[in-house]
């Protein structure tokens, strides 16, 4: 028998009233169909896991979502699953506002068993290669200030290309020149201390 997670109980309890019966229904259905799955919480929402994520559910203000982690690998002859485009962001079976919006049980049973078999085999979803980012030039005013600050220049030169880019993107994203100048001043202070752009989160 798979493990249940108290965090899922808490998630359901704090969900909107309309969502509670939907989430309870999905939860019990998944455990009935696949008693071997474990409950976990990822990114703040309940997942059902067996050798990797199988499916997940979530509640929003006006609808619930239920989807499959490796939806692109599932065979769906009836068109119940939304892989991309309209409705996909709500979960791979679309927006659920009542239990009647959930696809037929026989279809979901098939999807769950397919997903478990895929995880059993260790099949991975191919990731699209990220498009190369355009080169960002160093703003002349920042370069001049950097070179006039020996300590900052020393640290900046030791940064990896990605850490340098984080600062340059921060400047480029400023909505006004005043904001941009403020960011450059803040950056020089942080760089002088050897800090990366996102040092607070590291």
C-alpha cells in the first residue's frame, strides 16, 4: 500500500469549499486504481508518485486541475488530455469545476496504468533544447564605474558568464533610466563584496 501524506489532508482542508469534494474524489480514485502510489507534495500541490511522479491535482479559486506528469508520453485515442494550448495550464484534463467534469473512469484508469508503466521502465520526457541567449553587451557607464572600482572589477572578472549576465539582464530590464542607475549603484556595492545578483537566495 502506498503512503498517504498529511500535507495532502491539509491542502484539501484549506481549499475552497467547491474544490474539497473534487479533490477527495480524485485522491480516493487514484488510490483505488493504483494502491501502490505514494502521496507527496511538490511545488505546493499534491502529487501521486510511483518511481517518479504519476499524476497531480490542484485547486484554484474557480476550478481544479488534474494532470499527468508525463502526459506527452501517454496514448490518448479519445482526446481527453490537453498537452499544449487551451486548457493545458489548468492540468492535462482541463478545468474541473465539478466531479462531472472529470473524464470517464475507464479512460483515467488507462492513463494511470500507462503512467506507472512508463515510470517502471524509467522512460524520460525529452526536453527541448533551450534557444541560445542573445549576447548582452556591457553598458559603457557600468563598465567605466566598474573599472574605476578596483575591488568590484576584481570580483566581477572572477564571476562566471552566467553570473555576469544576471547583472546585465537586471540593468536591461529596468523600466526607467532612474531605476537603471539605482540598479547599477546597488550592483557595484554587491560586486565589491563578491556577491552575485541573487546572493540573497543562495
